[in-house]
């Protein structure tokens, strides 16, 4: 929520649209953080990382740990069909080079990038997840509940806005996350 001058919105042709777009983006960004790392306390969503169980995968590089975690999920009867990583971790994995030969990239490199997947599991990168931690999950274990798309409302009827010629801009959405089976969501530390 923000309070701005009514004249500023009237004088700048695109300002209202630009603020609306910015507010919708920020609301969606906040919701993404809730889905990924929400604490579940109070009005916070219980996020995937909070509900996840540590896989215990150790040894090898980050890619090997992700593969081992996917195998652990499969052994438990789940389909490991999504990896969630911080963009910095994803870059580290994608830019890994062979120790022998001419040091070629293991996953295609920048000139021939590989599809965003690792061990046949699609990868989603988000800055909402802390560096050094990844999630491997079966997407059937959780549902994103999109109850109401982000809306932006403008009103002069808040407090004394009418008298001061101000308007209040409010952005909101309704959404949630239903974790149907937390055992299908595993976290893995990417570094030893």
C-alpha cells in the first residue's frame, strides 16, 4: 500500500499503469517467496522448503547430490519431477567443466546451453531459495492455490485522503499452497 498525490497520477499519463504493473509484480514476487520459504506461522503460507525433509544425500558434486535425492524419492514411490534451485547454484552446476581434456562444459555451456533439467528432472530457479540448498520433489505432492489474481485498487476514501487530495493504492491477491504429502519434498545441501 502506498499513498500518492491525486495530481501526480493525473499529470503523468503512464504513471498509474506503471505503478499497477509494479505492484502486481511485487505481489506475485511476495507470493513466490511464501510458496518457496514461507514459515506457515500466522498469515504466512507453509512453504515447500519449510515442509521439506532433509534428504541426507552427501558426497560428490551438487549434480550428484541432486541425482541421489531424485533416486531416494523414486525409491519411496514418488516421481522426482522438479528441482528448485537458487539461480547462483544453477549457474554453478551449468558452468561446471571437465577436469580432463580441454575443460569443456559438462552440460553444454553458454554457446550450446542444455535444457533446464538435471538427471531428467526439470529445473526451476528462484532467488527465493537460499544459495546452497535445493529442493527435489514430486509436483503431485503440492498444489498452488490461485484464488484471486493480483488486483490493484486506487481510492481517495482512506483516512483523510479526500481532504488532502491524495489516493491510496492497494495491491493484493488471494493464494495459498496445499502440501498434500510432505514426504515427497526433499531438501538437499549442495555443498559438503
